[in-house]
C-alpha cells in the first residue's frame, strides 16, 4: 500500500509563496513517478505538475513559470514550490505517486489565496 503524507498548505495573500511537501512511506521518491493535482470547489480535478523518474517535468499552462516541482532524495520528499500565488490557485492540493503497479494519493492540503 502506498502511503503519502502531505504538508505545507495554508492561507496567503496574492503574490506570496507556499511550498507543499509530500513524503512517502515504504518506498523512495526516486523510484516513482510523481504528480500534484488540485481541486477547487465546484471545479474538476486539475493536473498541476508531474515529475518522472528520469527527471522530466510537466506543468499546466495555468502554473507554468510560477510553480516548480522537485524532489529531494536525501529527505525522501517531493515538493511543489508555488510562487506568485493568485486567488485562482485556491484549491485542495493532492500529491500522487505511481510506484511500480501501485498508485497512491496524499490526504490533500488546502491552499487559500486572498486577493
């Protein structure tokens, strides 16, 4: 079973930054593909960013240039650095991992951005 623990959400003003963290239990970050999703109230789930085992990254157009996904193998943690946050970034953010044949999701962390 894949278990992921997220942290780092909170409430900020527009233009500020947050860093989300996701730490797995039972496996290492460098042995998996990772993604961050978000869901705002009334909206569909949106893929925000991914990082593959080979380091290839992807960003949704809505966050390109503002968000950065990374992983720290020593800390066994995946991060989503979110800069220049805007009210439209308000959502619950979920990390996701594909480890072998198993998928896993974090519990979600809420990000609220005020104008």
